[in-house]
């Protein structure tokens, strides 16, 4: 008697003299012939692959370097294919979803987006999930391993790119500040010129009025004489 596991998503693979049965052994109490048969437990619950602080470097559609880190992939084995996995995947618990498959999927995902959208985690995580699933389907076949979710803790550009962006922003700010200052100076010069024009016109008008007044006074005097 062997207990394949207390959880309903644990299944067993029965082997008899090394020959594998394609019929999975369900959770619960199962009989087997000692020394002849063995039942190997396959965990078909949702599993987690955590890549910790590993930085996965890639690029955007604009060929800008970008990296993803703190990647966590949740996946689940289809219990109907437990025997196939036991027979075809050596050390399935560690090798079924490899780091290379995750890296390839994330690289394929980031290349779909430009520099603006690539840091949108919801977009990248969805695209990465689709790319990783496609890669596993090609490797093992459809529905054998299902990617449940992909979580990326951080998406960022290289230090050189961030420094260039910061420098560009500072240059732009300096240019805008200089432009604003020049605009103020221009406005001040124009205002002063306008004021001088007004003053000159007022002075000329005053002289004209004075001259006309003097001429009128002379005329009146002449008439009187």
C-alpha cells in the first residue's frame, strides 16, 4: 500500500519492472506489488519558479538596452501527462521550466515594445507569459505545462541610458530656462523702446503745440498793432 499524496493535485506514475504505465495514479490509497511495481509522485499543483535578483538583459523595439529582475513564474503540470513527463524529462522538478526558457520568453516580450511602453509591467508580463508558453509548447507539446502567471518585480534601463536621459532632461530644462530669460529680456527691450517712442511722440506734440501757441500769439499781436 502506498499513499500518493494528501493533495488532490498530486498524481502518481506507476512503473512495473521499469515499464511506465500511461494511466496516472490518483491521490489516495493505491495498491502495488512490492519489488515489482513502484509509484512515483508527480506534483501537479501550481508551482513557482523564482529567479531572485537575476537580471535578464534584453532590448526594446528601438534597440535600447533594458533588463528585468525579480522574475517569478507560476506554472502547473497537466496531470494527464504526468507519465510522459516522468519518462521524457530528466529531473522534471528542476528542469521542466528552465531559466533559458524564461530568459528567451522575456527577451521576446521586451522586443515587442518601444522605450515608453517597455516599463509597463502589465504589458510586459502578459507578453512574457505568452512567449514562454509558446516556447514550452514547442518544446514539449500543447497543454503539458501551463504558465499561470509571470511577475516581474523591476524593469529598468542601463545606467548609461538613464544618465543620458537625465542629461537630456537637464539640457532641455536649461534651454527652456534660457529661452524664457531671453523672452523676458526681449519683452523688456520692446517695452522700453515702445515707451521711448511714446515719450518722443509726446515731446514732439508738446513742442508743436508750443510752437503753434507762440505763432498764434505773434499773429494776434500783429493784428493788434
